[in-house]
C-alpha cells in the first residue's frame, strides 16, 4: 500500500448492528461487536487494539468557525511554508519526491548523518513532547482524574524511548512497534530527506505521540477533541485515525516551535518554523482513509494554531 506520511498504530474499527424485528412490533434492538481490520504495512503495531464504542463529549472548541480572513491567512502561510522550503538550504524533501527516490543503504553518508541527528535530538524531543502534551491537555480541558492518570502514563512511555533505528526497507517512512516501544524506526530515505533539526524534532514528536498513546488508547480523548475542532474549523472529515495522525502532527509542530524558541539564531523565523511541516509541500496531494493529504495536514494544523500562522506570514505572533 502506498503511503504518503508516517503511519500510526491504530487499527480501524467496524461496528455491526444486528437488527431483530419482533413479531407484531416495530422495536429494533441494536447489538454491536468490534471487528478489527489490520493496519497497513508501515502502520504495523506489535499488539492489536480492541476498542469498545464510546460516546465522548466534544471539546468546547468544536463550535468554532473560521472567518474568510482567517482562512485566507492560512493559505498565505502555506504558500510561505512551501516557498521557504524551496529557498532553504536545509529545506526538507517533499514526501512525494522521497517516494520516487532509490533505496538508500544504512551506511550511506546521508543516512548516517540523519540517524545521528535523530539520536542527538531524541532526548530534547522527548522533553518537548511531554511539555506539549501537558499544554494541549490543559487547553482542551482534559483535567479529570482519569485523564490526568492516562496523561502521566503516556508521558512515562515517552521517557522510555531511547533508540533510533535506521532501516533501508522503511524507505520514506518512520514507524514504531508497540512490542518494542523504546525504538523509533526511520527509513533511510526519510532520514536523508530531513536535513534540519527543526524538521527532525517535528517528526520525532509525531512518532513519540504514537508511543505515548500505547496499546490502551491513553490519548483517545485528546485525539477526539483535536479532530472535532479541526473538522469544525476546516470543514474536513477528521475522525478516528485521521484525528490521531493530525494530533501527532500538531504535537510535532509545537515541539519544533519550542525548539526554535530555545535555540535562537540568525535564520528568519518563518523559515525555521516552516521546516517543521515543509515535507508536506507536495506536488501530488493525496490522502487516504486514515490520513489527510499532506497539504490538508498543513492546512488543519495552521487552522488550529493562529499564532503559528501569523508567525509564518508576518514573522511575529502578535496581531
């Protein structure tokens, strides 16, 4: 199966309804059973998940709508991001271009440099992801005792990650296995295609969120809240696995933004911020059932974060 971006580990859930028609009555009794389908090859999880249907309240953000002016600003920010990528000596290779490249041996100089960069940044990325998850939990009011316990468990799983594994067969993808949640596997083409620290922190953040979620859906409420809000803002259908993948991208971008704040230099702010998402600046903008298209990923992420949008367009976050 062709993939456009990093795959997560959440199997799809189908719910079957058994309809019983009683003699002499129009009553219908619903009965449901969980049916799991396998995730894609790149999204292979070490352990399958079984999730019972849940009724989860929407976040208070869900009723938001974007003004025409705000939508236009998001489109300008996307344009800035992709123009900066083309001008940037450390600009990421777009995902669709990565897919067309020949396999890269693990011992190639580009793969070695990428693996060393990822391993060097992993400790910092873990701290930034923990900080970002805490911030989002507060923003989306996930403050119940159960939510706090699950968040702490998720953070502990992030702390346990310690290894980057380059893999030629993984090509332009990164993945994690729940049976080995201390390792992030990177395709060598992906490692070579992310030459900046900002891009690497963003992708590390994405994968660390999958590990944080674990095999018991610790972050399910956060996924649902962010997916609901992004759907309301953009008009896109962002549920289930799409919500998980978008949340991973949101955390990755927040981590990269904090990294930029913590490591000032003379590179213009819009360029440094753009590196976090510029690998989504594709020519062939295609998604699938589990993933938004790359450009819709940027669009949704920026819609959720007006401050980031303004920084890309104006070089500052204030109005």
